[in-house]
């Protein structure tokens, strides 16, 4: 009990800051936690594996070995005082579901949870988890779009609507965008472009693109990908 008492004081301090608790420090949880740290967000990391906990020591604001399926452990670590908690447990569906259920019972305002299957995700959603994510499935879909087209990068904003990074087609070089009838003919918008200095700039009707310029195309996925394939 003394061990958790020491940790809970630190956890409460973290919870009062711009912070997130990440439960499960596998590939997804670890990557998420480290990215949050890099962006200036304090992170309490929790995992049941001592080796994993030790490997993250010094990389996160606080990292603790604990069983997240136990309400007492979550309370001792002040997890219920965090505004945002991510359940990133991927190799134990039962532990994921039990942990998410406890967090909701503890009235955590926003709970994110990783799902490894449609069934897993459905159960999490039925419990009332605020945000269910499918990292492996989403990455597979993203890579599939990159593999099959000329896009440099791809982000699905919503089902059937995407942001695509591509090279500007030659027919759009040297012509102000307002004169290209881009939306009427292709059903997409060029939202931004990378200038000669390498900086991104918002595009408007007066924008004139140079050969080989990278652009961000916004629109229905099929149309944005079709535009990216123009030469």
C-alpha cells in the first residue's frame, strides 16, 4: 500500500496538468505515450509487465506496474482524477474490457480504447467508451491507399472523405488556381502547397504552383486519389 501511496501523490500532480494516462505500453501504447510526451503532454504510463515498465523509466512523466483490472489500483494511482485515459491493451481482450468498464464506473470524462477486432470494438462501444480506435485496421487501410495510387501521404478524415498529399499535375502548373476550374472538373480542393523554402502555405485562387510542388488535396476519397494520379 505504501508503494501506491507514493505513486498516487505524483499521479495526482500529473492529473492536474495537461496530462493523459496510458494503460498498456505495447507498440501502440508506447508510441502514443512517447508522442504525447514529445508534444508537451505529461503521461502516466501503466503496464502489468515489469520489464516494459522498466524500459519506459525516464521516458514518461511517471510509469508504474499495476493491474488495471483492479479498481483499488486505479484509485491508488489517481487514474480517476485524469480527464483523459487511453486503454491501449491489445493482447488481452478481457483485461481491456474490464479496464474500460472500471474507468467508466470511475466517471473518467474521456476514455479512448484500442480495439483489435470488430467484436472487441463493438463491446467497448456498448460499454460507453467515448472513442474506439482500430490502429492496425486503420493503418492497413491507409497503406493500401498509398500502395495503389500516386499519393505521397493519405489521411481519411471521415468515411469516403480524405486529405491527400501529392505532386501537382503538370496541367495545373503556372496557372492561378482560380482559373483551373478544379472543383467543377475534379470535385476537389487544393488546400495548401509547399513553397520553394519548404514551408507549407494556404492556397487560394491566386496561387500559382511550380513544377513538382507538393500539394494537399481535400475531397471525396475517390476523386482526391484520381486527381493525385493525374500527370
